[in-house]
């Protein structure tokens, strides 16, 4: 498979794939007698992994470290590779938790929006009710700082 086909397959610019190879995010690609890159299934796996992990927030430096470890002949690198993946999973889980928290907050704001606006417009929103909005006492009993508009 050539560079153009790989770029189309993974919806990545050819320059990105070449950059990944140049900096070591993916192992060096075999070339034909004319110097054109010929991608094997193993190369495609690396590109898929790199794209997926980048979308998940893994840094280029971590990807380089991961790929470098994969190409190492030392026997103890697998644990280090696994730790890179574990660290990224922990970070993603934390981000997912934050996103779910924000999603829940948005749902709460949408459900209670008309009632709160009506109370604000009527001057009927007490200080305690305002505090309930930003501490969200009515919402899953979680204390979340919330800017009241």
C-alpha cells in the first residue's frame, strides 16, 4: 500500500504520516527500489494506533517513547509501554468524568432554566436559592462551583 492509499484509509494528511515516521511515532517504513514507501499491515497498525492515541490526547513525546520502546531489544520495555498506556487511560477516564459532570450540569440548567429565569425576572430568587444553583444542592448532592448569570 502506498502513502496516498494509507492517507485516504486513515483520513490523515500524507505529511502527518511522514512526520510520524520522521520523529519516531511510527517505526521506519520499508521502501521500494525507487525509494517509495510501501506500508505493510504492521505499519498500518502503528498508524491506526498513533492516530487513535493522538485523538485521545497522548502527546507526540509519549508516542515517540512508546514506539521507541516497542523497537527496543531489551526485555523489560513491555512494562514501560504498558505504563504509558495505563497513564493515558487514567487521564482519559478523568477527562470523561469531567465531561460527564459538565453534561449533567448542562442537563440540570436546561431542565430548570425557565423556572430560574422566571424567578430572576420576578425578583423572587433568594440568596439561598442562588447558592443552591452554584452548589447544586438539588443536583446529585455534588458541590460544583457554578457562575450564576
